[in-house]
C-alpha cells in the first residue's frame, strides 16, 4: 500500500481533509484502523456527466503496474482496454445519491519470461470499483476507488463498498474486502463528517468482547452499515473450517469515529 501512502503525503500540504485521513491512518493506537479503505479516497476529482460515467471508465490515479499486479507482466505496456461492467445506485438513506461503478481492465504487456519469443505477451485483468457521489446538474464525482488484480495470481476475490447515513446525518462508508480461497473477509469503515472530511473508524468493540472471543472469529465479521448489527462465525476448538458451531451477534454504536460494543449474544448453529 506504499504507493497510496505517498499520494496522501503529497496531498497533506494542499487539503485539510487529506491531512485528517493520513494522520488518523498513520498512528492508530491498537492497529484496528482500516488502512485499505482510507488509501482509496480520491481528493478533488472533477465531476463528470452521469451519462458519461455510465458508459466510459474514468481515469483515476493508481499505483504503477509493478506495485499493484501480482501476475507476470513485462516492462513494456502495449495497450490497456477498459469496459464498464456495472453501474448501480446504492440503496441507502443517505442525503446524497451514491452510485457504484465497476470497471474491467485488460492490459497487454511484453512478456517477463526471458526465454520466450519477443512476440509473446503477458495479459493481466483487473477490476476497479468506484464510489460516485451525486453532483449538481446530473453529474457525479468519484469519491473512493479500489483497483485489484483478478487474474489467477490475484489476492482479492471481491471488494464491496456500502454507504449508510448515521443518526447524526453524517455518512458511514463500509468496505468489505474478501480474499481468494478460504481466508474470509475483512470489513473497514470511513466516516465522513458534516464538513466533508473523512476519518477512518476505529473498531474498539473487538477489544470490549470477553477475553478469548476475538480469537474464535476466524473469517471476519459482517456488519450491516445502517443498523450496525454484525454477525461472525464463532469457532470452537474442533469446528471444521466450513462450519462454526456458533454465531456471534453484536450490536454496535458509532461514537465519534469509533465503533463500540452495545451488546452481544451467541447463537448455536445447526450442525451438518
């Protein structure tokens, strides 16, 4: 993620909202800040017409190929193509109308195999998910994005943003990131204050559970952004990877820029 950190540091001298995000990410007290969502924030992007955003991929800042691609690729980029694969309005009660666009990127490089013919090529595929905020006159503005390798060497299976309005009228952005294989998912949050500044959300509730509970959550927690109710597989010592014997249900509150525990319960799961 170092490439994105450089972008944020450069922006510090320009915009106070970038300074707020970077400071919060760089000095967490217990390591539970969501670094990945914060690095995807886009600062001062120009608005585009809603019709253009629906039909054409936006060109947004990304890390160089060597820093973002896991699959083989040579040093020469011949061509990059992009197509909009999805363009969907999020169902939320936010004051703004939020849209998620998904782009499919295909890039053709020279081959990195030194024994191959110079005519051979390495082809990479990526998905980019972009969160768009409504702007005046039927326009939209890119607020956040993530671009990730979808080839056989890629780490991520999916990255999904959701938006909710808090009881105080601010905006909560959830980003669910799931890895390939059986590694599960992680969920992180950003909080946009009334003045438009974004701050990472500290998930203090994990430390407020009884001792030993966090170690029995093996594949992440799914928290519904609007209700702040979450569920997680709760594994016993002999439970197989597929089938936790219990589910941990948590009810949370957003206090400032922290998610705190309001209550929890355990639910027994039917066994296969």
